[in-house]
C-alpha cells in the first residue's frame, strides 16, 4: 500500500481567515492520524498565510506518523529543519509569494545549491526529497545531487487526465522506473484526487507516498475527514 500524507495547509488557511484557533490545527493533525493517515505534511511559507512558524513547532512533538515539512530551502526553512528534525524535508523551488507549487526544480541550474542542502539534511539525519517534473533528465540529475527521494509534480497529469489518461501518466511511469533503478524513493503530489489517484497509483510502480491537501479538505466538506481519509486510502491499496 502507498502511504497517504495529509497536507493540512488549508486547515490553517481556514483558521487564519477568522483568527483564533478554530479549527484547531494540532487536533486536526491528530485526528487525521487517528483516522489512518500515515503522515502529516505542512508547507510553512515565509508570509505565514497558512502554516505559521508557531504551528510548525507545535506540530513537531505531536505528529506520531511521518512528519514532512515542505519549503524552499532558505535560511528560515533550514532553521526549522535543524530544530525539529522531521522525518522528511521536501524541497520545492517556490519563490516568495507563489500561490502554490507549479513546477519541479530546474536541477541543472541549481545543482550545487541542492547538493549542499541535501548534504546538510543528511548530516541532520533527515530524509531529503526534491520536487521534480516527470522527465528522464530530471531523474538522472536528482540522483546526481544525491537526494534520498523525489516527489513528482503531478499537476500536468491531473490537467490531462480527462483528455487521455494513458498519455497523461506515461511520463511518470517511465520516470518512476528509472528512479527506482537509481535507488530513489518515489513520492508524488499536486492535484491528485479521488478521481485520478487510483489510476496513477496503479500505473506508476514503486510509489512510496502521496501528499494531498486541497482535494482532501474539499472532499471533507461533504464527506467528513474520517470518511475522506478512508476513501483516499482505498485508492492506494
């Protein structure tokens, strides 16, 4: 079974819209774990428009499954990783102010930078993962910078799913085969949902984990979070 990590950014967004502590982010993370999530993902951006620095420190001792902190590896982000030592640090190429992640790393142009950051994560005992596009060159380059894992940016797959799902998934199938041969752990995330997730999981072999937030919170408005997590996990069996 592929692990499900629930990204709880949108819960923080909802809380921040009103101020105060409703919904309670820490309790929500606990509930997700109790309902079967195998991980909790957060992305504490510099502008704190959803997850705040305070949230990050409060969640760290509470999460009992895999704690995954996403972010652009600037000094602020690396301080969080050094202090909290989550199970996984997922490096994304988002500059400040970006609404949501919308591309994988240009690894060739950032090779020295990523290699230095990944080495620092290894010294901390934190698994490194980098956000990548599903192309063969990116997989070879990911191996060269010695990351432990990759996370496929699955936005293009989701966009093309209704047009030709076999064609949409093919780059990920090929890239995953290469990544597995090179010894990389394979994660995926972005715009995966109840409609397209099982097909992706079935076609893309060697998948370890998916990180899903927006779709889970959207479905939970109708189904409730317990039933939603159960439904997503059923897609990953």
